[in-house]
């Protein structure tokens, strides 16, 4: 394998071996604490603009397959692991991790001290960086890393959203059957595609939603023209303030139709409500984040992937209240309006492969739409 370099904006350098495609990749370097689900991570559009470092020491041991994807292609800018397993031990596997990354042109690096990298990012914060398997020395990469644009203010949603509306009709996955047909629809739902994950669409279909996915640029008038029973605002990459057109559209829907937002959708709702968002030092990325429901005291273990958060105090004067709290750092993980049928969470209740502690939130959305219809 070819030698490879990882160079961070602050000058920290790691030497390893090439993984995946040979070339160079740039982006914000972040770490993910999940032990599994690497194929879902690679294909999650929310990682657009980022290089993902996995903290679990061996990645790729169960290979990749054609079913465990969250979108039409991988979106990560680059991939970092301690050890990429050359053996794929799973009856569903159809390729190794290395072969999958190579096929999709994803540049990666392995055989570096990912624990040291994670500690550095935790202490210094997520930052821009470069992976190169073609440079012979790291020094020329540093100036280029420091010239990278970062994520703040950029519209990355426009790079991952759908080009045109489409419908969805696939339900959940069963071991002996694969993905099955959903039950007959009870609700008509418009889902804003800010980088939507397939498993969100599967969950909506499973609770009886006839889902039409619309591009993030769709206006409130066009959404209301479809006469939906509810509107869903999806996850997506980057800075929520970089998509003012979506904020304006969502502002035009508040109080007029039940709304459920996840991740970036939660942040968009906060901004549409007149609040503010801010960048987290190193974000929340993983499948093991404890979140407390402030009304019930119940703690759920959740999957998360975000680098920005909503300031709950900034929306409290407008009829909103926080509903969930991150027990690691106290940040806001959910909002609801006191009068309108609108709520959101910062984490991922649709998580695939898991955890599934918060899956009942989709049924809460169905209940809101039932009350509207009743």
C-alpha cells in the first residue's frame, strides 16, 4: 500500500498508509464514536464536506453490501481508520471496505493513531485538513489545509438535495425478505430533502405515510399546494444558516401544518422561529449519545451527527420550549411549540443499524397528523 499523510490546519501531521482511492481529499476532520454502521456513515449526506475518523480500532470486518446504504452514493470527503480489515466476514457482504472506497473515488488513510487524533480534535476542536496518498512530504499540504473554506456559512445542502420531487414506497427490512412494502398510507407527507437518509423515508412509510420528497429549494406555497397532512424536514450537512431560502420556507409553514424536524431540520426550525444556532467545538458524531426527555426523565441512547446546535434561550420568547437535553454537554436536543403541532429532535430516531430507543417519535408525528385530520 502507498504511504499517505493526514495534515490538519493547526499543523498536526499523521503518517499512515493509503486506503481506498489514491489521490487527495480535503474537508473538516471530525471523529465518529460508533462501533458499527460505517457503510451508513459513508452514505449519509450529512457528512458532505467532512473527513470522518472512526474511533473504533477495526473497521470493515463485515464488508459492504447493496442494502445498507442511506443514499444513492457515498458523500464523505475522506475516511480515516486505525485498521481496515482485509477480511469481510458476513454472508451479505459483496465487497471489502477498501474496494468500496476505491470504486467510489473516496480517498482514505489507515494505520494512524486514531486515538491520538481523536484526543487532538476533542481538545483543539474539529478543523480542516487534507489526506494525500500522492504527496511525498507533508509540508506542502499545510498551506493548502489552512486555505480551506471551512463549513461556516456554506450551502452544502444544495450539493446533496434532490434535483426534482420524487415519491417513496419502500418499508422496513426483514432478514428473509429484504426491504418490504409498507402498509397502506393514511397520511400525505411532504419531506424536505436537505440530504435525507433512506431509513427516514422507510420509517415514514412504515407508519402509513404517502411520502413525496421535495428539493430543499421548494417554497412554502408549493408545499402547501400539495395539501399535505404533515411536513418533514430532514437531516443534512453543514451550517443551517447557509440555507436561508429553506429557513424562509419553513417560517411560512409554521402553524399551518404539523411539522417534524430531525437534525438539520431541528436547526432550521430553530432559525425559522427567530432563534440562533452556533458551532460546536467538535460536534456530536456516533451511536452512543445519552439524551434525556425533560418531561418524562427517560434517557435514550441515540445516534447523532451534527456540528451545530440551537440555543434554546433564543426561541423561548416565541412560544418554543426545549424537550430533550444531551447529557454529555447539556446542549439542546429537541424543541416543541406550545401551541402549534411542531416538534423536532437533534438526534436520529431512525438510526440504522441502531440504536432504536427513540423510534416512537415517528408515531408521535403520526398522532399529530391524526389530530389534525380529526
